[in-house]
């Protein structure tokens, strides 16, 4: 069953990918990218990766598409005709590489084989121990935030790096940009976006809260919740305009979220260290190690949510609030 | 090798194809945004490879069901890794786009050939 | 509630700069962000020295993050192989931040300082994280932190070409990191674990299967891209050239070496342990590229008109020396390789610091335009002389020691080794040529007009001077780094990760 | 069984949407196709979670529906700002 679904969806995926590379219109390319992301997410879902599917949808199809579009507004819409000289040669080389790769995967374990090495070593420990050690059923959340919590700390700092990088490169940290501009007025003067969209903003936020706090029991967690929260604010900004969104969540608040979220995660880790455990060993936080872990996980998930939400928002606004003529080189 | 085994490797074939399609866009296309799009297809291919590993036939998503003691679950570990990798991908993409926007502002173009001629 | 911080040194090495980064973002006033950064870098340096001293006594520092046993959680490990590099990385971060203060203030607008220095700390944390980690996927995460941070830092360069350079670096860096990720995924697929020691235990059972071979290929190529091994070095020259001078100092000293370290660690402990075929493939892949890189990039450096680009090409050639030593697969070869990482960092940071000093007085750093600078800037020029001598490998400098060890290792290889010795000697002559070309302009060429300016600011001179003197110190007393490198080579050859 | 039938029907419409999205010809067609594809994804997800017997994953479908709307609005906003920018240029 899974295999038939996959067969079908994966073939569509390849078709879309080729179409993406083929099209010259960058706008179409972005639209197709969002289809690509959705397809990828459905694939993840059929392969039992519910958490990843949620992330891919929220981040890949949602936020990435929006950021791409805002960046596209600041650059060119069409790709020029000529490719680089090497295109035919590289096509051949890559084609051969692809065949070699396919040949090399023959030894891979078959999809779904329960005796594959990945299913007999390490992973069973997580599946068997999670409930006992953490007291909640979502093993992905357990691995993410505790067994491999150090990776997740790194991930939060990757997002942090992206946020400060975009702000640094676009030099967009201060103020709300130049004076009010009509093209940033938003879509609120159109009836349908106003009626539907306006209603939705609080519900998206509510859903974000649900994903944040239900992450131990169902798919979700800080990362997805942060992305959904950011989506809600982006929705607001699309409807009401950049200025209104920046008044609601000013840049300083975004920065506070980023810094606060990353620091909260680090603080929990250091606290564990000070209380006699190793870094990020939440079990020392409380008398009962299981409750200690739960407290630690809720705290760091909150940190992840804050940092991700703040970062995505500051990245979005750095692009969206920028005027197409801002920062032009005089010589051009 | 029976049909089932061949189909069981289809995911990895698609991984190889997507990897190379993305790579092609990065190498052969002159538009910088197109290169970033290619890069993100390239990374998605890897996500697919990891997630394909996690599936157990007859298993379900690794969120334990209390009423179902004999239930098989798919492997949570690749999923955790890919959650991280997706974030890394978005972060790189955002940074890349910021650089492209600055390049457009300072050169007036984002076509590789024109950029090389500009300096 | 008693706690012993010395037990936590490996994690502190990473989290001190990592967690300081968001706090630095908040520091607005002019000097504060810089001062905090320097303080954190120096603290990291002290931690690295402390760990190196313990490793020298034979300790291996092991740490389990989150309290989870090794294959289930993420473990950190500091032994001889990475202890020396940790010193290099944190030392380079401190030297560059401290020694390029004025240059940084001239090149980066004050309002952008907090973000810039946060990225600086992230780069330090990312590189340290890659070094201490004993988990294949965790290395990827920290690799990405360090990559993103270095893109940000390079994009701070004032010239618009910095943007093009950093875009190229971003694309190639991402491909490199993704290749590494694919390789890790394939090994995970065949072994079910991500812990390096656990992988080393399980890989030999499946070593002849195609996914593992493929993994070795992906990891080697991906990390070679990151390490700027010839011919995958095209991103490096312009990135170093257009980066702010302080960033050039930092990256030139340690940026690519950490990737080389990961390559050596994974290759020797996972694939080569007990697998002769793989060792031969590894040598066959790296040796020709290393030799070609040494020759071609030294030649390019000879004809390069820009000072920083010249130094960048010389760096690619030096990566060649490092990998040539490793491709010999012998203890002596590996010793030379690890020692050269240390010594080259000393030489290159002195040279780039001298370049930063020169940039305080010269608008651009074309070599021709530096005519007669030595009269006005005697200390800076002297630093350049010392750094250059060490780069060439003149006896008495640090560069000599590692080249000597390398040549000894090559001679062990018999006739084939003689050819390689010849190549090393030729390229050293080329180094003489390109260093001399700059010295001639600095000392003997008449300036176009009358030069009326003073030396570089005192803090920069002091730091550049001490970096240069370190080349002499470790040239005359190489015992400590040599001992650590030998210990490290034994660890790698022994196959224990 | 009926669920599988529904899934097949949805997959068919997804293919149709993809054909429109890939072949165009106008941008309007493609955007509409992308939007329709998003809607189908939501439905497919809901059906698949019934087939797999994990109805607790229905909230995923909810998330997709919300996100799909944001994508469409972003596209609209993109066109509107383009339009205004072009009109502004004519006025000058």
C-alpha cells in the first residue's frame, strides 16, 4: 500500500522537479516549488514521518514560499535565456553520476524491511524506553529534545545565525523602514482576503499554541509551532500591510524572541550542569527524573518556538519591508 | 530480485534523480535565484533518502499508542535528523536570498554571466 | 551541589562562545560588543589550553551530553587529534579579534558590530563543536553553524565583490555539507548508529557493500570541498580576498583545517581500519590532488598581484602539504600533517595580520602599490618577513619543523618518495619567489611619492608581532606540538576513534 | 475499500492539477493549479490518515489548509505590489 502510494507521488515529484528547473519564469518556479514541498510532505506522511511532514508543510510550503516571493519582488522576475556554457557537458556528467548512484543503491535495504540495520540498533532503545523515561508517547519529540537535545540546540543556533545574517547583510535592524508606501498597504481593501483572512489570524495562532503544547503527544513541537506562529503574523502583514504588522510585533520584539528563545534553551542546559548533571540532562531539574525531563523539555521547546518564530519573522520583514530601490549602488 | 524488491528501491532512485536535477540547476543555470532553488531541491533529495530509511512495513508513526501493545513503529531517529536538516536548509536559503538581494542592488543583475563581466 | 567544572571542559569549549553569541547581539555601545567577544574568545582559548595540557599527559576527555550513554545520546571526545586544533581555533579567534580591532572598526559600521561579533562567536562555537563532537550527525549541525557564520562574516567585506565571493562559497559549501550528510546517512543506513566509535565497530562488517563505498566517496568529496582541496578550491581565493581583514586572519588560520580534521578522523577510524582496499583508494585519490595543488597553487601565487589573494592561493597549496602527509598513511606522514596544521596557522595568521596592518595605511593591497612601506612601517614589515620565512620553511621557524617531518616521512616511501620530495622542494622555492617578491617591494622599491604616515596602531602591532614571534618560538622549541601530533598520529593509525 | 477509491480519485485530480501547473500556459493557470493542488493535498492527507487508522493526525491536514491560504495570499500580494509599482512608474 505504502509502496504504491509512494510510487505515484514520487513520480509526480520528479516531474515537478524537472519542470522547476526547466521553467524560465522565476515566479512560476516558486509556485511549482510550493507544489514540490507539499508533495514531499505527503511523501513523508505516507512514510510514517508525521512530524517531518508537518515541518515540511509549515516551513517548506509556507514560510519558504513567502520568503522567496518577497525576495523575488526585490530582484528579477525572469531568468535570462543563456545558461552557462557547461550545461550540456554537466548534463552528461550528472546523468552518468545518477546511473552510478542508482546502481550503488542496489545493496540498500529494501523499503520497509524490518531487519534493516537502522531498525535493530539504537532506534529500538528509543521506542522501548521513551514512555518509561519521559512519560509521554511522542518518541520523535523525546529524541529531538532529550536524547539528541544537543543537536536541537545547534539547530536553534543555525536559525539564530540565519536571522542575524539576514539582518546583517540587508542591514535592516533599525527602524521600520522609510515612510509609508502604498504598495505595502496589504490586501485588506479586497473583500474576500479581508473577510476570510482576518478571521483566520487568531485561529492560526491558536493552532500554533496547540502544536507547541501538544508536541509531546502528537506531531508537533517548538519548531513547527514557531513556524506556524510566524505564519500567522505573516498572514496579518499580508492583509494589513507591513507597517501594521511591524507595529504589532516590532523588530525589537522579534529580536527579543530570537535572543530570548536561544538563551532560554542554553539557560536550561547550563542549569542542568549547575545542578550536578551533565549539560542538558534534565533529569536533575526535579526530584523525580521523569518529571524533571518533562519540565526541561517543555522549557526548551518553548525556547525553540520563540527562537524560530522570532527568526522567521525578522527574516521575513527584512525582505518584505525593503523598498526595491533601497540600498542601490549609485554606479548602477 | 523480485518486483517487490525493485519497487522497494524506488525511493532511492528518486533520491538519485532529484539530487542530480538539483545539481544541474546549480551548475548549469546562470540565474542566482535558480541556483538557490536547485540547491533546495538538492537538499530535499537527501531528506527523502533519510525518511525512506525510517519506514517499517506494517509500522506506524512513532507516537506510541497505549491501547496497542503489539504495534510496530517506524524509526524515529531519521525523522529527528531531518527535522534538523530542514531547518538548516531554510536557514541557508534565507541567507542566500539576502545575498542575492544585495547583489541585485549593487550590480543591477543576478545573472552569473553579467556579474562576471561587471568586475 | 558541588560541581567540578573541569569535568565539563569539552562542552564548555562549545557552549561558552555559543551561548555568548545572543548576548553580544544586545550590546549596543561601540566597544562593548568587541570587548565581550575578545573576552569570550580568550576564555575559550584558556579552556582549550587546559584540555590540551591534560591530553598531553595522556588523558582522553569524554563527555556525554544530556547524560545519555554513547550510541543513544551524543558524546564528545577530546584527545590528541583535536586538542591541538582546538588551541589553534580558539587562539586564532582571539588573535584576530584582538589584533584587528582598528581594522574592524574601520571596515564594519558601528551599528552592525553586535551582529558581526555574534557571528564571530558562532563561527568559533561551530568550529569547536565540529572538533569536539564524536557523533557524525552532530558534526554536520556544527559544520552548518560555522558555515553560516563564515558566510555572514565574509559578506561584511566592503567591496561588492565580497557578495559574489560569498555566494559562490555558500553554494559550494552547502553542496559539500550536503554530500557529507548523504555519506553519514548511507553509513547510518548500513550500521544503524551515528556515534563514531560505534560506527567504527560496525562498519568493518559491511565495508565491502556498495552503500558504504558510496558513503566514503561522498564524505571524502564533500569534506574536500569544504577543505578547499585542489581543484575544489575555487571558492576560497575570492572569499579570503574580499572578506574583512580580521575575518581573513581567522579563517586563514583555521577555517579549512577543521574540515581536514573531520576528513582524517572519519576516514581513518571508519573506513581504513582494517580495510586495505580503502586505504589504497584514499591515497590514490588524495595524493595526486595534493601534489597538483601544491604545484599549481604555488605557481598561481607567484603571479598573483593582490597580496591577500596571493596568501589565499598559498593556503590552498599548504592544504596540499597537509593532505600529502595524510595520504602517505604512515605515522610520520600523519604527524607532519597534523603538525603542519598548527604551524601553518601560525605563519598564515602572522602574514594576514601583517596584511591587516598594511591595510590601515594603504587603500588597496595590490603588491605593487606597497612600494617602500618598510621605511614607514618597519614592525609590520618585520612581521611579514618572519611569517614569510616560516611559510617557506626556513630553519629556525615553525614551518621548517613540519616540512622536515614531512620530508622524512616521504623519504620512508622509497623512490616514489624522492619524486615527492623534489616536488616539495620546488614548491618551497616557489614560496621563496612569492614571499621575496613582496619583500622586495616592501623594502627596496622606491615609493611613487613621499610616504607620510606612521606605523599601524599599537595594539595591532603588538599582536601581529607576537604572532610572528610564536613562529620563532615553536621553530626553536617544537616539543609540545610535535608530541601532540605524534600522539594524534598514533591514535589515527591505531584506528581507535 | 471506499477510502482507497477516494484516495485514487484525489490522486487523479492531483495529476490533473500538476499537468496544468507544468504546462500552463498562463501564469494564472499555474497559480490556480498550485492552489488546487494544495487543497487536494489536504484532502489526501485526511483520507490517508483514515486508511492508516491514525485519525489523530487529522490536525496535520488542518495545518496544511491554513498554510495553503497564506501561500495564495502571498501570491496575490506579490501581484498587487508589482501592479502598483508598475502603475507608479507610469505616473511618474
